[in-house]
C-alpha cells in the first residue's frame, strides 16, 4: 500500500479525530472507508464510460436534445 498526503481543513480534521476517538478507530481507517464508499458510488459511471462508443453516443444524445430533437418515451417504448 502506498502513502498519500491529503490536506484537510483543521475543523474537519478535528471532527474526524473526535469521531475516531468515540468509535475507537484510526482516522486512516475512516478515510479508507470513505474512499471505498466514494469509489463504489462511481463504479457504474466508470463502467459505462469505459465502453467504446458510449461517451460519443451520450454526447450525441445531449446535442440532439439541445437542438430539440427528442423522442417521447411512449413512442420509443412502442417502437414507433
């Protein structure tokens, strides 16, 4: 495992210290858990963005919507 330095505002660091003390945990364990949660929340987005062509398709859809070229959900759902 590598080491990374993170600058945290003093008030947040103090709050983390209090939480760690109450929970009898190390701050590094709390931060690691927070990072894991953050990564988990973004995994689906990363998966979508890693598929070839998906980013271009999404951008094309956004541009079409900006031009007012939309398809109503009922028509799309029925195949029209």
